[in-house]
C-alpha cells in the first residue's frame, strides 16, 4: 500500500482566503451566478477542454498596487487591449491539475503543491510576478468547492483545473509586463484519447522536428512550448499516429511523447530489468507531476531498477531486435498513463510490445486508486 503526500481536500472550509504577495491582500470575493447551466448527462464522455463550469477564479496584478482581491465570478470572456503583451510575445504559462471524488464523496487534489512550485518556476522564467502558491491553491480549492457538483462521480472522469497566468500590459515593447492576470477555469473530462481510457497508441518519430533544446524552455509549462507542436501533430495524424515522439540531437534522444513524459521498461544491456525516463538535468523535458509520482512509486516497490537517463532510438531498436524491450508508455496529468504500441520512425514501423499484465496498467490502477483515495 502506497500513499503519496500532498493531497489537498477541497472540502476544507475556506470562507475568507487572503491572497499573499509581500503583504496580505483583501479576502476572497464571491460573485455567484444564479443562472447555472445543466451538467453533462455523462461526464465520462466529456471531451478534454470542451465543457466548462459556471465560475472562474480571477486575480489581477499591477506593478504599482501589487495583487488585487481574488474573485470567484461567473465564467466570462476576458477583455484585453489589442497590444496586450500576451498576444504578441507569449508572456503566458499554465498548469494542469485534477480534482477527484472519493468513495466517501469527498473531493481531493493530487499533489497540487508540486503544480504550484512548477508554476512559480515558470512565472520566474516568463518574467511574471511571484505569488504565494499555498494561498493560490486555497483559492482554487474554494473555487472547486463552489463548483463541487461538477466533480464527476466516476473513476473514469475527473474535474480538470487549468490555472493560467498572462501578461496584460498593453504595450508593444519587448519587456516584462507591468500588469498580469492569474486565473483558473475548470472543466469535467473523461478519457484524453479517442481510442479509449486505456488503449495503446501509435507515435510518429521524425528527427526533423524537435520540441525543446538544451538551455531552452522545455522544462517550463509555457504556452509557447505547445502552439508550434500542433502542425507536427497534424502530420502524425496523416500518417495514422495519435501522438508525436519527440527526438533530440544527432543521436535521436528519446525525450517526450506528445505532451507527456516517456518511460521505457526493458532489460538493459547489463541484463537488469529497468524503468528509464529522460533526466531533468538538460532542461529538455518537463518535470511532470505524474512522472515524479511514477518514479516515487516504482522506487518504493523495489521490483526493478529505476533510472533517469538518456536513451536513444538506436538503443531502443537494438533492444527490440534483441527482445529486451518489455513495454513503453507516456505519463501525464491529462491521460495519467498511456501505453505505446507502434512507433513510425523515419517512416519505418517499430512494433512495441503491449503485455496484458503490463507495468503501465499496474501504474494506471495504482495512481488511480491514490487519486480517488482507495488506498
């Protein structure tokens, strides 16, 4: 039995939450709509990011006054000047989190402090102001409490939380923004992939395309890391692949898959059973919360060697040819764990084993049990 730290019960009574910067701000303000829309009939079927709840959390900042009062208000459009910094220079970042309904009908978050830590690192890189992550988390928890009827009562669905931070100063000057908006929106989500809740997917691996580079911004959850990947994703779809396997360097290092961290389960060249994923030292891959959770769980299990290191496509094809590859899977907040069945590598198919009693499925079930507090 394994229990991860950092679960945050959104049922905590938080009636007045101060939002902190360097000084205490006013209490959280409520503007609750009386015109609530109907909930989806089957939240298991909700497409990712298509259906939104009735309210949002919004907190404004400017360099002269600091942070304004946090507000929970009806979900609404944001009105910004055409010269606003985020439109021109992508001064934007976001996080992805989920809320789950437990068998006791309580609502819990999964390791949200790690999201706040990562969000603060991204804000620093984007030259957006710092904030108190714990206080922002309390505000998000209160937003979820207000919207608790939107948290699915299902093991196949959850309430996705999208904290977002944008620069809002209306200027064309390339400089850090003198004003900003920190907000959070919510949406119920079922399975991330069209193939189903836990079905293997195919990947396109083309070394002509890279997602991030050493010394760049790949380790930060910036919107500018995602927009340029859409065209490549379309190319993958044309070739019958659901996702892109991102390679890097002349030796074709395996980095990430789509928006997920990549894991390889195999017998290494020393004959050891090993679970490996790319390390964080080069700053190429995102420090995923699901990634870290898988490393934590498997290290505690102690069933095989767990390493963070570089693996190339040459290493992978050699392992395939020598029957040493057990399985491969991606991991991230949206899909949790996603097995891989095929890689189209420079237009040549590589068929990846998908064992019935897989580590991917074991992790999927274990993480799911933790998230909804079954263990």
